[in-house]
């Protein structure tokens, strides 16, 4: 079995599936920083010069949904009817199709009696009852009020989440995840400006949800990073950067899956929101989530983990450790075969298990007949003996 | 919460089961064979093994717990819905109806009103909504300063509902001066100028305060004293968000006009002054509200239209002088389009709406065709009212509601604990006034922020769209996990189905018990959370895969993977939970429903992973399925061809 497989390197997809990829995320991090930097700078320019398309909630006004499934009147006819009734038509669009087809017409702020008049006029034009026209009226301050609350929520959320990550993981990770978050927000918002998607309170809420999701994604990666690096300083096999790179590679498939599984329902939502309803909460939420989740997946792999490395390498402890590793390697003469390295990696992986923060589960529950001979797993030497066996075998195939 | 203590009869039984199945399981997995061998050589002869085996996870308690949770939820949901199939309470955007958000408009401060104030306001608004005759309105406080009114159905009088947030801050104020505002008339007549300057009406008692500084009405140069005296008047100005100050307004009209206006003690008659005061006609209602009362009153260019549109509560402050207009009334009987209003300069109020205990409509005994409103005062109110009427017999007392003088009857005699307001009320007007008095004054003023009216048809469409999105999301996620995890895809599907089975009665129960409504945003939240829920399984399965890649059999990999995956899942869900809770507590608008869905899904997700996914994986690992490469989708140590196929899928 082993001989046959050494000849043929599995394809990238297959490697991905097995979590055996060895992309150099960390080594190439400056390229990713640069790429993100350029994108952000470009989007910043767009944001400054192009601005945003603000929805009715920010400008104030009235939105009418006129059912248009069985009317001969065109959108323009209905708009003209509204104009004639004294409304200042902002935008008009056709939403949905078939039975759900309707004209969405937005007009500026109106007095309440005017609003009724406009509604009646449009109903007459479209040949439907005034009762079948949905009206949504928003004051100019509503959008601002929602945004203000959202901003407060954002700040509270950031504080809580930073505290959580700090306590649960470490300070560096808290900083890096906040950085990744800022990156996600700026890019998402920038894309909104670039494409000219309309910003509504739902968008802002969606944006807040992305924060949660982005952090969620990042946490999955950090979790593995923490595992892989918990015992790092005690060994001399790997630098911190290498350990993190391994972690990112090992969780790569998980990250990709997480993102795909997250995006799939959002895509369904977007499809339905745009295809069936045309406008409204569903579309706004789904769109911002769709954009944000993809950006979030990128940042958790390409930015958050590398930032942790950058931050870590500034500390004296890790610099010393890097030197030690270098010396050890130089002294070890033996060429650093990836296989051997990986084996050591596995080794550590095992030692660490009992030290991981939440490993409070009675070990017996693990039901590890193989291991029981070596009794308490805290004996690193014992497990060390058995594990490399497997790992090497695997890698050498 | 869900870790069973590894002791007691269930685990012993499990141990027995293990002995039966153990060998059976090791055989069919070809991949595990080679690594069990060397490993077994380390531990092979170990007898303590048996002891460990007994500690293996007993899955039965988990499933029992899950079934218990399901049973309790469904039973209570059924009970809650009167033993019919429980249905979730649909929001207005899914069933049609009107939803209105009112925001408290606090004068002069950015502080949100206190919780008690809001609750009091909510009750008053609820009463008013009920009085408009709609069925089962729902009125609740959202956030710190919003009150949401939800009314289901299509048949809604939007106009009437709009007014439920009106302050109805009733004030009884003695009229010190009044004048006719003919601006509406002028507008209507358009071409011809009004016959003469505003004519004074009935009571022309000049105000004591402003007459003190009486100078000639034509005097163009103001004295400084007037400005100082006016300071009290400008105190009434509610600070609006635009941060316009009185100085800005003076600057806008020009220094000369400002000076002239402040010096006025009667309406100006000469052309020059009129021309000078012209800029006052251009002021916005907000700016007008900042002006001192005597300027508002005496400058004829300030129309009742401007005064009526001042921000809510502009004349609410009781202890200052204010200006208010009466409702427009026909100028002459033959042309109802020509209307005039009366502009009143009013004294500080000593009797307030809260002094009123009861009001009802009656007819005038002397004249049965005239409607009157009988008002009862509280003990303290009666004292104030008595003092007010005793001092001002013969004067007019204006009943000021919102920014408008509802009625300005003349005080015929002193009265104390009850009084009768007579005027030119129609039956409706009298009823309205009585209602507003009865339902009390809102402790703060409200403005309508949003009105959302959704027709039943659109509601159904939106509900359908939401359901389709949910089904589509579930199918996509299931297909993906089927392709990727093969058999384990069914575990994902099973978990999602169980999650739905838990969520549905929970929502129905919350709907019937605490009035939780399922809105479109909420549905969106559930759709989004499908991904987050399924993701917990991904984390777990990837972890199992990793363990199995390390050479373990499914049987041994699964518990190990669980220990590690569990902390990742808990951390990640904690983040989701934080974001949901923060959004729910702090955000306003439809967001909260979205946050609520996310939050409840996260809780259910954790429950499902602990009570269903993990035990089922554990249980499956004892059979042969998961150890079969072709089925489990967890093996990575397969021949490259299979691996590729799996990965491509």
C-alpha cells in the first residue's frame, strides 16, 4: 500500500480533503497583506468619491408596493399617476414575477392625507383596490436611529468578543481577529459603495451579523492554532510561524466547508429575496451576508492567522524560540524532511491534548483501548512512541 | 450539562454490548487493520482494557434526554394552542397588517425616557389604539424610546392610528391676548391682499408681562430690557437635533427685524415695520418654536401654519408663556374653503391634563343641540382649577392640546371639582376631546417614525418566500454534506430535522405564551442559522476525519474528536450567542427578530450537537457503516482515486 502511493502525489483537491495541504500561508503573508491593502485603499477611494446609495429609511419617504400581476398599466403609468397626485417619485422598479409581480415605487416624504391620495391614484391607474397596495412609510430620522443603535451594538459586541477571545485564547488572537473584522467590514462596505447596492437598516444589521460570523470563522482557525502551538516553546522542531501554517492548512478544509455551508443558505435566501420578492429585508440581509461571509472566509485564513504570527514574533520569547529552532536545525544537519517534521508535529499534537484548556472530560471516556496500556496519557514518552508510528507511516506512503 | 457520569447500570450494559460487537467491528475496516496491529502490540495483552470499556459512552441517556425535551416542548406547544397543531404566531409582514413605530420625542434632552414613563405611555397608546376599533392590537415598547403598534388585518384606519401617539398634553391656560391669523385666508384668496391687519377678537386684555415694557409699536430701535425679559420665553424652545439656537434664528431674520420684533407689544400697523418683519414668514416651524412667545404672537408674518407645525410638545412646558392657534374655522358661512385661525398668547398653565380624572360628553342643559364635555378634576386639580377660575372670571381659558388651542371658553363663574366645557363642538369633536382627556396625557410626546402596511397577499407571498428559502437552504446544505460526508450527510440531515423538530414547537410555544411573532427577518435568521448549525457538525466531522487520518478506527476516533470538537463548537457558538444577544438587546427595528432567531438557533444547535449528533455518531461508530470507506466519507486513508472522487464531489 505504501509503496504504490509514494509515486503519485495526490491532487490538490484530494490533499485538501485529507487536510494534507501545505500551502505557505504564513511565509507569503506579506503578499496577502499587500493584496488586502491595495483592495482596501482602492475601495476607500471609491467610498470617498462615489459614496453610498442610501435607502428610504435614511432619506425618509414612502414606499408603495403595487401588485402588478394582472394589470396592463406599465410602471411608468403608475409613476405618472403618483406624480400627478402630488408625490415626488424617487425610484420605481418591477419586483418579482408571475403572480408575485409588483411595482415598487418610492416617493419623498408626504403628509398623511397626501399619502392616501397618492395611493388611491396609483390604485386607480393599476386597476387594483387601494387596500391591496402595501405602504411603508419611514421618517428621515429612522434610518439614523437604527444606525445609531447598530453602532452602539457594534461597540458592545466588539468589547465583549475581544474580552471573550482574550480570555478564551490570548490577547494576540483578540487583536488579530479584530483586525480581520475591520478588514471584512471595510471591504464589504466598500463593495456596497462600488456596486451601488442600496444601504438600508437591514443591511446594517446584516453587517453586524457578519461580524459574528467572521469571528466565528476566525475562532475555528484559532482554535487549531492554539492546539498546535500550546507546547511549542518546549520543543525545538518548529517555529511559531510554521506551527501556525500547519494549523491553517489542517483547518483549511474545515474553513472552506464552514464558509460553503454558511453561504449556501444565504445564497438560497438571496435567490428567493431577489427572485421572488425583489426588495426588502430578505434581499438586504442576504446580500450583505453573502458578500461579508466570503470576505470573512478569506480574512480568517489569509489575514487573521498571519497577524497572530506577526504579533507573536515581536515577543522576545518567540524570537528566542525561533533561534533555538534554527540552531537545532543547523546542528541536526539531517535535512529537515517534511515527513519528519510532520511526525514531530503529530507528536506534539498528542502531548498537548491533556493540556488543552477544556480537556476536562474524564479520559476514560475516550475509550482508547490502544492507549490504555500506556495508562495516563500524561506520559509523553509513551504516547510519543506509539504515535510517530502512525504518523510516519501515513506521511511516507 | 450533557456529560453523563460514566457509571451506573447503563454503562455496564454498554460494556457488555461492546464485548459482543468489538471483534465484529474491527474486522470490516481494512484501513484500521494495519494500524491496530502495531498498536495492539503495545497494549495487546492488557487486561485493564475491560475496565475502560465499561466507561464507554452510553448513548441511551442522550437520546432519552432528547426525546424528553421534544416531548415536553411538543406537549406544551400543543397545550398552548389548545390541543390543536401548534402554529407559530406570524408577524404582520407575513400575514398582512400595519405596524407603526413611534419614537419618544424628548424635549431639551438626549436622555431616553425612563422605563416607567414608557410603560405608562404604552398603556395610554394601547387604550387609544383599542378605541379606534381595530382587533387585537399589539402595543409594546422596543428599545429605550420606541413604542411599536402592530395591528393585523387589512381593514385599518391608518389616519386614526397615526394620531395615537399624539401627546394630548392638555393644558388650561388663561388667554392674555388673541388675534386672528388670516394667512390661510390670504393664501386661499391669493390675488387680493387682506382687507386690513388682523382684527382682534373678543377678549383683548393685554398681557401684563409684555405690557410692562410697553414702548411704541412703531419704535424701530429696541431697548435692551426687552431682550432680557424675553429670556424666559426662549426657554420654552425644545432643543432640536439640528441644534438651531435662538441666535441662529435672529441672524436668519436679520438684526433689525429681530430687534423690531422683540420690541413689539402689539401688531405693527405701518408698512415699514411690516416689510422689516417679512423674513419671519420664511422661518421653519422648528425655528419659530425657538422664538420668544411675544415675538411669535405679535409678528403677523408668523402664521398659524408655522405654529401648528412646531415640533410636538413645543408648548408643553407648563410654567412659561406660549403662543398657540385654534383650529381653522370658516371665515364666512358661505365659503368653507376660506378659513381663519385665532392666534392666542397664553399664560403659564396651572392646571394640567393630569389633573383631570374623568371627562364625558353631554349636552348643554339650556341648549340640547350643543355638545359639552364635562370634566372632573382630582383633588389637587380642583384646587388649582378653583384658583384659576376665581381669579379670571370673564377671561378666556384656552384648552391647549398638542400645539393647538382646542377650545377657548370664557370663564363664566368660578368652579372647583368639576366643570363643563362648552363650545362649538360637533359630536365627534366632543367625543375626541373627552377621549383624549380620559385616556390621559402621554407622559412624553411621540412622533411616528415608520408605518409599514403590508397587504395580506404580500404577507402570504413573503411567508412563502421565506419558507422556500428555508427549504432550499436545507436542501443545499444536505446535498453538500451528502456529497462531502456521504453517509454522515444523513447525520447532518437528521440533526437538522431534529433541530427543526425542537425549534418549531419552541417558536409556537413562545408565540402563544409570550407573544413572540415570527417575522420575515426572523425567518431570515433561521435560514442563516441553518449554516451555523450545520457548521457545528462540520467542525465535529472534520475533527473525526483528522483523527482517522491519524490512523484510528472510527470507533476510537469519534470520542477523541468529540473532546476537541466540543470546545471549538462551544467557543464558536459562544461568539454567535454574544452577537445575537447584543443585537437583540441593543438594536431596534426588525433586527431584533433576526437576532432572536440566531440566538435560539444557537442554543438549539448546542443542544442538538450534544444530545443528538454526538451520540448518534458514537452509536454509528459501533456498527460497520462508519468504518466502511465507501460510505462514511470520513476516511482519508483511501486509495487516491476514491479520495479524489470524494474531494471533487
